[in-house]
C-alpha cells in the first residue's frame, strides 16, 4: 500500500446531545463544513466557506459557529444545518478555537 501524498487531520466537534458531529475539510482555501448524523450513519455537506479555519462550537442543535480568517477579518459565522448563507455573528481578534 502506498501512503497518501498529503496527510491532514480533522477536528470533530460533537453537538451537545451527541447526535451529530461536524468538521471542516480544506479544499482550495475553502472550508467545506460537513456534518455526520450518528443515528443514520450518514454525512452531508452543510456549507462551503472561503477561509474557514475551524468550528468554534454548536450554538444549538441546528446551528454551528465557524471561524473565518483572512487578511481583512477574523470573524465567527453562524451556519444553519437547514442551509442558507452563513451569517456573521461577531468580529474576533485571534481568539483561540479551543
């Protein structure tokens, strides 16, 4: 077996009720927010966010908070599992994700 060219790790963030887990995969400087549904064993893409750095946490069972950082801002965005555009929640300044 040949090892992959690039190894990366994921940071999984579980919902408060333990029913879901979410993570971000980086693809061409875009963070693809993905959620895994424990009960059904399925995962699905929730959103693609340019310069997404990681998941800060779950606001509730239906909304994730995602950190975005680029040359002009460091901010947290709310991302609904139901879809729609991410909504800016707050500007932050170098606050660690964990």
